[in-house]
């Protein structure tokens, strides 16, 4: 009985020691968590200014995820202080990032926070390197609040703030810029509501300001808005004239905004000319599509870079958290061990040893589980990143293929038919003349024939007519025949190749054509072979050459846009792509994809 009582006492003593350790560890953790707050209070405005300027550069470089994360962290810290000027600056930056990422509800919230600070707080003079004056900031924030309301579809609230800016009495160059933007937005709202007199009035006000400021890019955009109003009023001649005037202003300007405005101007010009039955409209529409394709490609690269940055940031954060956790566990273990050795006597040494051993074992198992969990998370993130990139690339390719096919069908079914009809009418007219036919009719008929040939050639370039009429085998043989020359001999062999689903044939044709283009551009080969074979409901494609080859482990290989698009396409088609190549010994690309058969009621579309 005496032994049992002593044993219980030692256990009670051990429990009290553990409780004491737990309280001290918790206090230590709380002290660490408040470290940022304690150190932040000692930072000077110069450090905040430096951080703000750094985040502005990151924002301008479109690193929105990193900018938002750091800006929110800093904003939360300084909001607890009386530093109103930097609270304002960081809230405005956060609002701008949310606006750029199309989270307009959040951007409106932070723009209102910024406006409240401007209206109700005593903000001291801010360094000219950050902003010029508070008087310039107020109209800027008013404009962005109105813009956020408009993007959320709350027109009345947007008009209220735009009118508030219109009645702003202080005038300088910056304020004129903000007023011009509000006038353009008001014009757009009134045009949507078919209040054309007000829409015209505000559009002209915006144009006058841009002319006075000699801002050609924004003037071109305002002329586009004015042309849209004329277009809505069915005044197509005025609309056409206005769009041409806007295009002329920025014809040679390749800045980001100018390129975007040019694409809109060309598209709207094509629409106005189509209404005027001026079929040169299709040239302008094609030019608009080319500009938009270039912009989409830039945006795709930006999105991929943003996803990669987020992934890397998450991995770094996980490593930091894991290291912090391991350090805390180690420090906790050391603290407990020290207290136990100081408090316990030789009589409880065996019990303490057993407890410490069990504790170490549990911590080791916990670390192993944490390591396993983090490894799984990392693998999942890699998979998400890869799937996102493939989906983005595949969506871009699908969009281009669909657009090219649609344009080819329009050219063949509509434009070519109209030109043929016009040619028949001229032929009938010629027969009505007795004697010599007027020279103008002969010239007109020659022009129409030339236009028909160009339309036919363009539709063939957009979608292969041989592919649509006769199938994949004959289309590839036609390409090989076109590209073979004295410098490069191309051969093709086909086994058991039939007709398949048209979309499937187009995708495989485009993949093979991309691989042939790579051979022509980069391989310096003298001979290349394309093998097609259908076997067990699968299509096998082998493309190989005797060129200079490449290293599949080099960074330039993974950065190639063409091969990335091919890999994305094959992945989406549930196929398998294998690339075998070494420098100076040629390359071999092997593709296996499940076949999509042609549907029974499928009607073949041909382009002649």
C-alpha cells in the first residue's frame, strides 16, 4: 500500500509539472505570434514608403497574387494605428488589385474605405514620390467607385458618383483626365438605355477633353464610343467615318491600350460596313481577330505565370510552416525535458524515462505524418498546375480551330455564293448587248473572278478542303507533297486509315501539321517520315526525322509553345505522347489516341 501511495504522488507531481510546462509553452507561442505587431510599431514611414513603392512595381508587373497578399497583411497592421495616409494608400492598392482580378464587390468595399479616409480623416502631406496631392486623389477614387458600381450592374449608383465627379470644381490636368473617363462611362450607360441625346452629349465632352490634353489613345477610344452610339441609331455612315478617324489616330501605336482599342475599332468598323453592304468589312473583321488572338496569347502566358507564382509561393510557405513547427516541437521537448530533470528525483527516473521515450516516439510519428501530408499536398498542387496549363492551352486551340472553321464556312457559303451570283448576273447582262460589250463590265467580271479565287484560297488555308472531303490520310499526303523539296524529302505511309469524326480529324491534322512545321523550322533535316496506322480502335502516329535533334531536359524544350500545345491536345484526347530525341541524332515523336468514329447521321462539310 505504501508503494502505491508514493507512486500516485509521483504521478500527481508529474501532472503538475506538465501543466506548468504547457502554460509556459503557450505563453511563449503567444509572444512569438505578437512579434510582428511589436516590431511593426517601431517601423518608420520611410520603411512603409519603400514597401508601398515595391508593391506598386509588383502590381504594374501584373503579380496580383503576391501584391494582394502583402498589401492585405500590411493594411491589417497599420489600420490599428493612426497612420491614416498609409492606411489610405494600401486600401487603394488592394481595391485596384481586386478590380484587376474582377472581384468588383471587394474592390468597391476598399474604394469606399479609401474615400472615407479622404473625406473624414486628417491626412498629413504625403511624399511627392507617392502621390501629388489629396485634391487629385479624391476625383480618382470617386471615378473608381462609380466604375465598380457600373461593373456590378448598379447603374443608378454609378451615375450618382459620375455626376459627383462632373460637379467637381477644382480643375487641373489629372482631374480633366478623370472627368473624361466619367463622361465616357456615362455615355456608355445612356447608350445602353437608348437615351441617345445624353449619350452623344457626354461622348462629345470626353472627346473635347482628350483633344485639349492631346491624348490620342483615349481620344481614339472615345471616338469608338461615339461610333457605337451612331451604330445604335442605325447611322452607319457616320459610325464608319468615326471609327476610321479613331483608327487613324493610333494606327502606328503598339502600346497595350492602343492595340486593345484598335481591335475594338476594327471589329465595330466591320460591323458598320457590313450594314452598309460593303464587303471589305470582312478584311477589317479578320484584322480585329488577329489583334485579339495576339492579346489572348499574352493573357494566357500571364495567367500561366500567375498560377506558377502562386504554386511556388504556396510551396515556400509550407516549407516555412513545417520548419517553424519542427522548431517549436524541438523547443517544447527541450523545455519539458529540462523541467522534468530538475524536478524529479531518482525514484521517478524510470517513469520519466518511459514518458520521454513515448513522447519522442509520438513526435516522430507526427513529423512523419506531417511530412507525408505535405508531400501529398505538393503532388496535388503539381497536378492542379499541370491540369490548369493543359486546359488553358486546349481552350485556346479549340477557340482558334472553331473560329477558323466558322470563318471558312462563312466565306464559302455566303461570300463565295454572292460573288458567283454577281458573276452570273454580269454574264446575263453581257448577252443583252448587241455588238461589243462595254469594257467596264469585262473588268468588273474579272475583278469578281479574282475575288472569288482569293476567297476560295483563304477558306482553303483556314480549313483544308481535302481533309473535309477525303479525310485525314489524303490531307496529310497533300501537305507532304506541298512541303517536300530538294532540301527536305517528306514521306508518308498510311495503314487501314478510314474516315473519322470530323472534329477528331481536324485536331489530329493540326497536331501533325504543327510537328511538320517544327521539322521545317528547327530540325535542319534532309529526310522525315510520317506513319499513320489504325489498330485496335486506336490511331497511331509516328513522326521522325534525321535532323539535329534536341535535348528533352533543356529549359528551351519545356518552354516551346508548339510542343506544349501538342501535349495539351493529346492529353485532352486521352492519348499518349512520347518524345525521343538527342542532339545531332534526330527526333522521333510517337502518338497514340483513341479513335472517335464518324456518326451515322454526320454530314460532311466541304470547302471547294
